C-alpha cells in the first residue's frame, strides 16, 4: 500500500489541503448547530461526512 505524503504535493495543492484542514472545524461546528435546530436527513448525512473528514485530518490520514 502506497503511503500518502502531503509534502510531496505541488505547492498549490498543499496550500489547498492546509486551508481545507483549517476550515473544517468551523464548518463542523456550524453544521452541528444547524443539525440540532433543523434536523433533516441531508443535514445528518452532511454532518457525518464532515465529521469523517475532520477525523481524517486529525489522524493525518489525509
């Protein structure tokens, strides 16, 4: 299995990855509050997807 190295990416792609990593937590908090007040199936699915991406960044899988 090939290991994914984020530092071998081109500078523009690495910058996009770092920005996405920093923006994930505020989007997660916003979506959590939105899901608590207006729970729809789409909101719950989107929250699960954002939590998964956040965990992947936190554990450095991405």
